[in-house]
C-alpha cells in the first residue's frame, strides 16, 4: 500500500483546452480588427492637408491613446494563452515525521490601522495549522515596536494552549477564533449533537471573550513607552515557548516568536521587505525551516490544510528542484455580493495568475505563499564556501552563515540561549550595511511592491512557481470597503508597479535572455497597466470637446470602417463579460468592474504613474502607508448596500466630477449642435462615447443629486468643480470658434 502511495502523483495540472481555443480565437479576431483600425488612422495622416482639415492634434491624441490601449491589450493576451488549473492530493503525502518544517512570517506595523485583536486572530489561526506542531514555527514581526502588540502575543500564547487542543479534538476547519465564533454556520456537524462538544464550545467561547477583553482593555490603557516611536526603537525578540509548563490533551504548541527589529530615523528600513528580511535572518538561527509561509496580519488561515497542499508541490520530485513558491489566491471575508470596489481582485486571481501558471508560474502576491528558503539566498553555488565572500553577501553572523546549510539546527528555538544575542544582532538596523541584503539576497528593496520584484527576479534566475486554488479558500483577509482607502491603496500599488516598468527591471528589456517571451509580457502588462490613465483621460475629454465644436474623429456610420470600431468596442466588452461570468460573477459585477476601472484609471493610475516618475528623477522618496483595516460600521453599511462612499480626498473626487461635467455638458451641447446641423452620421461615435462615460459613472450622479446619506458627494466641492469646469468649457468653445 505504501509503495503504491509513493508512486501516485501529488498533483495534476489541467490545461483548460476549451478556454484556450476561445481565447486564441478572440486574440486573432480582435488583433485583426486593430490592424484595420491602425490602417484607417494612418491613411488619414497621409491625406491632403486641405482634405483632412486643420484638426490634426485631436486626431493624433486619439490615435496615440488607441496605440497605448492596444499595447496594453497585446501584453495582456499572454495571460490568456495557456490557462491551467491544478488538482492536489494531500492524502498522498508521506507520514508526518517525514514532512519538512515550516516557518510562518506575519507582518504588522500599526496597532491602530491594523487592530491588535485582528492580528492575534491571524497568529492563532497560523499556530493551529494542520501540521506537526514540532515542525511549525510562527514569527510575528511588529514594525511599530508596540507594547500593545507584544502584550497581544503573550495573551495569544496563553489562549492558544486552550484553542489548539479544542481545534484538534473536534477537527475544527475554521481555526481563526473570531471567524469560528462569528460564523452563522460553524463547521461542527460531526459533533453537533454531542453535549460534551457543546459544553466545550461554550467554555472556549468564554475564554475567547476574556481574551478579547484583555487585549482591548490593555489597548485602551497603554501606549508607546518613553522614547519609543514607530521609527525609533530598539530590537525586541521574545520566544513564547519558554513559558510552557504542560500540554493540554497531549497537544504540543508550535514555536511562537515576537520580533520587533531595531529602527532608527537615520537608517532606511525598507518597509515590509526590510521586516521580512529580518524575519528571514532571525528565523534562520532559531528554527531554520526549509519552507516559509508569508502572511499579511489580516489574512487569517481559513482552512488548516494549506501547508499540506503546498507540500504537494514542494515535495513533487518532478518540479521541486526548480520550484520557488506556491501562491494561494487572496480572498476576503468582508466582500459584498456585488463588490462595487472590485476588492476581490477577480481578474488577477481567476484570470491572470491561472494564465501565468500555464507558463512559468504566477507573480508573488505579498501574502498567502509558501516559499523555499534557499530560493531567497541568491545563487549559493556560485558563492562557494569562502567565508569572507559569504559574509560580503549575508553579513557578519557566523550562525547565519552556518544556517545556509539546510541540515544546520540551532539551540535558540528551545530557548536555551535566554539572551538571544544572535537574533538581536541580525535584527539590528546596521546589520545589512555593506551586504547584498535587499539587492541579491532576500526580499528586494528597489520597489515598494517588493513581492512583484522579488518574484520577477526569482523567475529570471530560473525558479518557477505554481498557483494553487482549492475549493475552500485557504486564507481570508480584510478587503478595503470604502472608496478613499481603495484609491490610496491603488496609488501605492500602481506607483510600485510602474516604477518597475521604467527602471532597469523593465520586463521587456531585463528579462530578454532570462525568461520566455509570454512570461515577460505578463510581467510587463502588470507594470504598464497604470498607463490606462492616459487613454482614459483622452477618451473622456478629446472626443467630447470635438463634438462640441463639430470636429469628427471617427468614421461615419455609413463608412465601412465604422464596423471595425464597433467590433473592437463590443469585442472588448463581451470578452470581459464572458470572463466575469465564467468565474462566477454576474452582469452587475461586470458593470461594477467597468466603473471602478474607470474611477481608478483617472485617479490612482494617474497619481501612481506621476509618483513613480517623480521618484525616478529624484524629486520624491519612496513612501509606504499600511492600509487601514479598522472596521467602520457606517462605511461597512454603505458598502453592503452597494453605495459608493464619496467621503474621499478631493484629489480623487475632483477629477471624477470634472470629467463627468465635461461629458454631460458636451453631450447636451453636441445633441443641440447635431439637431441644428444634422450631422448625426459623422458624430454618432462621439455622442455614444459621452453617453457611455455618463452611464458608467452614474453612481457619481446619484451621489451628487439623489442620495442624502453621509456618503454622498460634498455639495460644496461639487459646486466649485462644476463651475470651474463649465468656465473652462466655455473658454475652449471660444477658442474652437476662433
């Protein structure tokens, strides 16, 4: 029986053949239509100047926008070339004593924006993974150095001694306490009629309520100590396992370690990447597990089997030698039915990552991935065994350099070294000076989106990755559910992505000899996606202003080329709707994705590109603000009602109002002009574009005119923006007549 078990595959990859045929047929038809569009535009440029008139500039702007859209579309087709899905068989894994060890890295930075109780729930869910506890080690990085977080870890250790045996005894699937006790239907069907289970459940619930009360009370009473700030504090490392006295029900607890690295204002700290590298070093001399799970502090383990699923790939002899990481999708527990902000990131995890999985594997996505430790250590073979050369790369710690041999284990994990001198050295802010950390070793520093860049370099170095999406979400996080946070988060992401498109790591140049063409196109599409801001701003203004002034930019309805423009428009919309519906979405979800895409394109895409460009020329420095995960009942209610919360920064609201005002005004003026002149035929497309923009942005009209709740558009801001826009339109009209 064991022999047959050893010969069965741990995973199977399925190419989605029907989808491949549909995608490639669409690519052929759509690209052919784009070829005719370019032919139409180029022919116009070669017309006699007297024939084409004096309106060359708007034509060139529209043509340039069409080129940018086509460029991004072509890059995006690499995702659709060979989508795959995977089946895994964790029951075929070897026995527990033969499984490799796993370290879990959890990062937090701000106990206000990332509430301590939520972070501790993530810690507890990680400790409760269905994996041999002696082979599981959980590290929490507290970049804020907050005593509130440290106290929370201590209390979590006490509660875990009750919670983990309860989960093991009753085979609980949802091992995040908050999610387990707040779920309308708990996964207790096997013991639902057991009076013993119900009594234990009530008892553990009381203990959890006391645990909550202790953390919340301490949070209200305590703050930072004297001289301690987020950017200036010494290193603190505390091993919780030292205090263990006995095991409940014979259930052992995993190692739990609190790590707060040293930070000084005079030394760069490199945000999350820097925190992860400190965990990478300190864990190497404490537990030194060959595999690492990285989690955001709000991304709790929704299913305890993720480590076993990941090992179905990492232990597969056919792929394990080159496999760097197994990426699970990011899913969220607080998503509304229609997800008006597209917080679920549907297209990324149901389309793009599956498509990349059919190539060399998906992008590293910041959280929910199991990575091989050795893949983060650069090319060890080329460094040999010369101690001085190794110290140039990894720093002065002899203990860390010993850990590069995967057979090395340390006594620090057992708490025998109570001073933890070596981890403190590795967590000091000066340790990385003169080394290759963040450049060739560990998580890379050259971008705010350290996950993207690190994954890109891993793929360039010959490593691969896989995408694993079991039917039950393995991890669930807290999504942003208000417009302001969505756009702030988007600005940070798109800035980080675009800066990778304009620096030396540009996928179209850097990866030419390092990875296949289609994989490079996927990475390039992610970096140039923010460029949607340019054509969106153009298409939301230029055709409308030309409509107001009677300047045609598109073929007449009676012209054969009208069919080409109509086909391209319908082809793009229908393909998007097909992908939404095939991945479990609805037509309402499709409309919402169109809306938030347009909102993001004219705001955070634009600001992200500007921010990245300013950093490139040295005008601005990199910045990183954690997304606010604190719950707001009023905002949550609006989100669940599918109402946009327009209490956002004016830098986001003003562009939306201005473009909507332009489109409504030009549509009304265009209709009046068309009725008088009678040129419906040549102005139809421009009228339709204005209608389309107005329709897609209907929620802004609703928030301005109809809604009376607190999430409506500010009337004062709206009046100023509308008046200023109308004055600008009148000025443009005068210039057009002149």
